[in-house]
C-alpha cells in the first residue's frame, strides 16, 4: 500500500492534474506535469519519466523533462515491433514490458548502446490505452541503474498512466470536434469516486449540497460559472424544483453507500438540457474535516443523444417525407384497434389508397416532383380526416386510412365508408402543381370493414389491398369493397407462381414444335411453343401460366428452357442429316425479355453451347412491342440482325404499330394473325385485310406467313393471294421433340 504521506501528495497531484486537463491546459504542459509528479512520488529519486505517443506505427516524443534531449531525439519516430526496446515492444504486444537491465535485455539489442550512452540502464514501459481500447502511446520509467519495479511502483505507474490516457484522449477529441471530452477514463481503484464514473462534468458535493470542487467541464453545463459555484449550496443556486431532486440523490447515495445512475433535466441559460448522472460516496475527501461526507457526481450532457434517440424513434414509426405514421406504426395501431373491436359492437374501416399511374410522373419529371405531390396529398388528406382517424403512408404512393368507428351495423358502416372514400377522392379534384406544371392525379381505393367477424390485422390489410386491386381493374379513380372471390383469384395466382418456380426446378417445362411450310409444301421451319407437363394436372396451356410468369419475373427462365430445346432440336436434325440451310425455328420474345440487357448474352450462350448458327433462330416479337421507344427497339433489332438472327412480327394486324415504321424495321417476316385467317373465307372484307397485309409485306420485300390454317379451302385462297408460307392444324399440331422429328423425316 502507498504510505499516508504519499497518498496525500498523490491526491494533491491528482487534483492538480485533473484541473489542468479539465480546464484545457496545453497537452505538453499536462504531460510534463504528469512526468514531474510521478518522479516526485516514486521511491527511487533517480527515476525519469518519458511519455511517447503513437501515430500510425511510430512512437513520437511527447514529454520527458529529465531525460537528455539527445536521447529523446534519437528515439523520436521509432517504429513499433517485437524487439524495439521496452516502449516499441509494449505497444506491439499491447502489454507492460519491464526491462530491468537494458544491458542484458534482448529487447534492447539494437538500442542498448544508445540508452547506455545516456546512462539509462532500466526501462519499465506501460502502453497507454484509450477507453475505446486503442493504444495511444507508452508511459516509461527509466533509472540510471538496473532495477525492477515493486508492486507499489506499478500501482503508482498505473495511476499516472490513467491520467496520461485521459489527457491524450481529451486532446484528441478537442482537435477533432473542439468540444469537451465526453468521457474521462477510469482513474484508480484507490479513488473509488473516479473508478466508478467516467465524468464529463465532475462535481464534489458535500452531504449538505455544497459545491466543493468542479472538474472537467465548461460553464455551459452549470447554472453559474465554476468560480461562482464553489463553496455555494445547491439550494442557493437552483430553484427548488431542481435542487430538491439533487439533494434526494445525494442523500440516497450516502445512505445506501452505492453508485446511483439516473437521468435528470436542468434548464440552464434558457436551454433544457438532459444529463445522465452517476454518483458514488466519497469518504474523507477533506483531511482537515474527516467527518464531512461527500459524493462525487458525474454529469454527462446527453441532450444530443436523447435528441438522436427521439429522431430514431420518429424514423422508426414515421415516414420521413410526409411525417405521417409509417407501416410499422399503422400495424401497431391496427393491432390495438382490433383488440378493442373484439370487445365492442362497433365497426371500423380501413381504406387502402394507391395513386393511379403515378409512375409516369416520377419517370418523366423525377422523384423530387413526385415527392412534392405526395407531400401535398398528405396535407390535403389530413385536412379532410377526423382527428381520431389514422392516416399512414405505407409505400411509395400507397396510403392507408384507419377509421375507428363507421357505424354499429354492417349497412351503416358500408354507407359511411363509401362516403368517406368519396371525401378522400374529392381531394384529387384540384390539380397538383409542380413548378410551372399541373397534374390531374387520381387514386384507387380499397375498403375493408373491421368487425368481430373480421378482426385479424394481417387479413384486414390483405383484404383492403385486394379491394384496391379491384378498383385498379375497373380503370382506377374509384373505390371498391373487399370481394372474397377476387382474393381467391389473387391467392391462386400466388400459388401458381410458387408452382411455376417448383416446376422449373423439376424440369416440367419443355418446348413443342409446330411446322412451318412454304406455300409449295416444303418444310422451312418450325415455331417453338412452351408447354407445362404438370405431374397431377397434365398438360397446362401457356395462357394459364405465361401472364403469371411475366408478372413475377419468371419469363426469362422459361424462355431459356425454350431456347435450350430449340438448340437441341436443331442439333438432332443436323445429326440425322435432315437440316436444310434455310430451316429455322421461331421463339417468341416477350416485351420484358426484349428490353432486358441479358437477351443477347443468353442467345449467344445457347448457340455456342450447341454449335447452332444465329440464322437458324428466328426471334418473334409482337406488334404491340413496336408502340414504345421505336428508336431503341430498332437499335436492339439491328444489333441482333447483324449477328445473323432473323426477325418476325407475330400476330400482325392486332397491335398498335404504325405501318410507316415497317420500312425502318430490320424484319424478315410478317405473320398474319389467326383471327384474320379465320375470316378469309367469310366475306370480301376478311379477304381484303389479308390481301392488304400480303401486299404491304411484298412491297417491302418481307415474307408473309399465315398462321392458324385449318382447312384446304383456306390454303387454296391464301395460295392465290400470294402468301409465302403457312402454319396450322391443317399440317400438324404442336409436337413434342420426338414426334416432331418423326414428322419432319416423313414430310422431308
């Protein structure tokens, strides 16, 4: 144990150093004071203290008032390592290193000549570690003789190492943020008050509430400046509503003899500040009055942290754009409301709003413009709702309104809900202005009533969403109540999507092939058509699963299956020596696949795998795909055309393309839709449409294919009109790989 005299001297040095640190004395002055203090207190008067600070992988001289300048300059900037004296090794190994005899220590092999030349013969080095477990530097004690430390020496060193760490951390934080240090590191177990708190503002208060000492703060956290609070009582400085709780904490701390942790607020200079307080009893703080009891009070200003926590809480439950409750808060409110509904006969309603075609505004003017409309809409909706209603933004352009009471009967609730939907739609009557532009916006509303029969939160949201979807299907700008039949349809679609994913993994999809013949009867190609051979439902029509596959982003995988089967068929025909040069197989390319950046890569991956020529694959696109960005479409087609692929427009005459655009499209073929072929025998108008398409194609040097030919009479008329090729049940239905191969050989 450290003797009484040294304890007193140590306490004096402690108060002196803490005061310098707290009052922001220059770092050099503080570190030099630390060195001189430990040299005064340590038993051997020959002790010399050195403080080095770590920057990167190097140690730099910071303080050594009684060590020769030449030595300090020589070791300044030394790199840390496993055998770099005591200090370099201590940092490297992150632990204290004692070299009792530098002359014989292997750690000093490269540095002992230097040290001995300055009469330094032992070195005890302790790493200075921050509160974040980062190494800040080293604290070393040198002697002019070989010497090992006593436990008392190490205890004293640890005490001053703690002070050094505090000084360095405060200096680092001051350079970064020019604010007071948020924390002071643990001082020493012998001083329990400092061992149990990490102070920002440290007060020594008497049992009666008198300020004895103030450490580690500016005046911003005090009612009065430091010089005006010392030796004054809390009750004299603060109003009773602030002073009384503080006195109660002092009393409890001394009564329980335990650390107290709490939060409190003070109004200081017109600002409401929140502090985290920690108190611990401090016995015999004043030697001349040992019976006087004190507490050490650490106060940390956590106002910023509290504000941040409140902001995090706000962001967790509120939409940052509109400041409306978000989906999470809505779910909480809905869950609580559902529990209330179960205990009453009231009926509530949930309205699900989705803006119609809102994406066009974002796409054309950018999201900032869209955000302006959403903010304005939230304000309009708030103005027409009752204070008891809940308006939440749950998605990009999706809002939900929770109305807690719309009637006691189902009929009344339905009428009130529909009336509320009309009120909501009325806020869309006026256009939304964005800069110099004005937009007429509408919304689709889904309504779900909430009562004892429908009191499951998840279902309520799902049903309202389904009802909104029903409004969308009606063309938007309308409201709809939940319809169980539509819900069943949507659930069936979701179930089918899951089944498609499973079927792809189980290889249940394959391509069927329908032959294409020239008008003279020779085989010129085939069209690949996907089929689903379900293990329990049998063969499923593409009309049942293609829309779902497109909706859920699975069409690319199905397309790849068809492409694979096409290449396998071509490979098989070549192996059987029945593949003619002009033969090609058509594959239908969907809008989303054509716009995909992966189309070209998927095509070349397939033809390279099976050694197929690009000219043997015909890419069929629909006429409606030409109604969009024509220039982009033409560019994509020309790139693929230049690689050898062939293009055909499927179902021609049913889409929206402009005929004048045909001349710029790099297409090789037009396929007349079956709906026109069905009418070719009926009347003159049916024939004239077909004849017009044929004439148009021939004028542009484009081959014409008639699909859906089912009778010899149709074939005869089409032949007389000049059709180049035909396809349909008259010749063959879509066939499996093996059946097509057989048919191909028989009709070669």
